[in-house]
C-alpha cells in the first residue's frame, strides 16, 4: 500500500512540473512573438503647433561701421598725447601735438626770404627808373646829333633788362609765398585734431616717439563710431545663392547667447576668400549699438532667415517620406490624392491654414511639396496619408494640409528597422501604444 501511495505522489509531482513548464514555455513564446511584432517597436510623435524657421547660418566678426585711422603728415617727435584708449572725443578736438621746432624754423625762413626778395624788387625798381631816365636822355641827344646810335641802343637795352629783373623777382616772391603756405600748413599739422566724433579704440604711438612720414603717414590712433556696428560674415559658396540683399538676419554673441540683434543684408562682396580650400563670401549687415554692448572683433553667430512660419502645424522631419508622383494626366480620385500633386504645383505663399501666419524672407519662400506620413489613428490602426509640406529645417517641417494638431505620426522604430507597412483600406492593423 505504501509503495502504491508513493507512486501516486511521484506521478502528481511530475504532472505539476510538466504543467509549470508548459506555462513558462508559453509565456516565453508569447514574449518572443510580441518582440518579433514590428508594431510594438514603433516610435511616434505628436503633431503640434509652433514657430518654424529655415535659415542659413554663418560665423561673423563685428567691426565699427565708421572708423578713421588718425596719422600724421609731418615728421617729428610726438610731444603730447591728449587722449587715451576708450576716451570719447568730439570732431575737432585736439588729440596730439608734434614738436614744431623744425617746422616753425622753416616758416620763419620762408618769411625772411620773401622779405629779402621784396627788398630786391625795390632796388630793381630804382634801377629801372635810372635806366628809363638814361634812355630818355640818349633819345634827346640823338635827336640833336649829339650822341651815337650805339649809345642810344645800349640805354634802351638797359631799361628793358631792369624791367625783366623786376618780373623775375616778383615770380620768386610768388614761389616763396607758395612755399610759405606749405610750411605754415605743415606747422598746423603738428597739432592733430579728431576728424570725427567717436571712441578711441587703439593707440599705436607713444609720447616721445619719433614719427617719420617720408614714405607713408604713420598711424597714431584709431577713432571709431561704436553707435552702429557692421557684421562681416563668411558664407560658403553652397549657401550664398540663398542670401539676398535686404534679407532679414539676426545674430547673438558668445558673451550674450540669449540676446538677439536683428538687421538686414546690406552688401554681398563679389570677391571670395579661400580658407583651407573652402570658398567663402563676405556678407555685410549693420546693427544699432545704442547701449554699447557690442565691441569690435566680437564673434557673431548669424542666421539669415530664408523663410519663417508662425503658429504653424509642425511634425518631425523623421516622420516624412517622399511621395511618389502621379502619372501625367491622371486625375485625383479623392481630396487626399489632390494633396499628393507634384511638388511644383504648390507655392508656400498660399494662405495659411487655421489662422497660422507665415512670413517670407527677401530671398523668396520655398515651394511647398508633397510628402507621406504614417498616422496612428484612435482605434490603433496605421494610416498612410499624403500631406503638403512648406517651410522645413533639419528638425521640423511645416504641414500646410493633411494633418491636424494632436494627431500622432510614426517617426521610426526602436531598433532602427523599417516601420511596418500601413494597412490597406478595410484591413486594420493594430498599432502599438504611441510613444513620444
């Protein structure tokens, strides 16, 4: 009896172990089946409203719009500097003085030379009077046959020579007066005045330094008007065709990344710079600097606005797929098929939907284009839908028609595999829970 009871106990234990193994195996198989289901690995995102912008980025450098390098036109020792770096100066203010000793000596010598020439003219005038009197006397004597023709001719020549010497001396006086004016101007240049109002941003000379202007005017200091700054940006040859005169542009600096300065493109220089085999074009725009926060040589991260849309329906770029073109001549069979027309049939300056406002830059708005998205419907099915896309960047795209805010779209899978094909009409496919 005991042997039979033990046998029954072992049979019951074996049955229980087998049942447990079947349960575990079934659970593992269900999990593996669920893991192999592509719908469970979908990544989704919600359709939202917001502002989207398409732009060209470039790095620039700040410089004053107006500045003057103040130099000297005369040679001499810099005797006095009346300003320092950072000083605010007004137009006509005295900036520096050069030792005028040699310049004053030249002016005095030129004036003395003019006085000497003037005295010589007075002397020659007396000789002219004498020569004229002698000539008149010789004419009278010749009329009375009391002198020879040779004596009369010599008297006439002496009078003409005296008059010619007067003319030469007066020409020398004119020349000396011109030299005096130049020397007086150089003497005035010994005092250097501010040509414009602004800020002294650099000093390249010091008191006591000898300045030689024989070859080129040496620079003493630079005055800049910091009220308006110019940003010189370097745009690559691939992006410069997208930039146009008058296009809106904004930038921020390294020290104030949260502050934005705005302007518009003033000039695109035609001659590029080649840096490490990269062709870069300089694009200039100006910005007001009323509070003086911008300084020369600051770096500016600039953004040229190609197109901008506010209060727009947006989706991630990962949700979009190219839409196939309809064969030529084929008519749309439904309103949604009309959305999938060729891309060149749409222009973004069409009216925005549901009160959305869209601003186009001077360079022209991009063309709208047809795309395909996979929409997760409320009942869990995946629907393939054609939409019209307007402004787009690397992250988001504006949807002009085909989607509403709050809908959910497929943007990929967890393991990077291709998303499952959308269910055909009338054959719903269950979808995984939406994941943001």
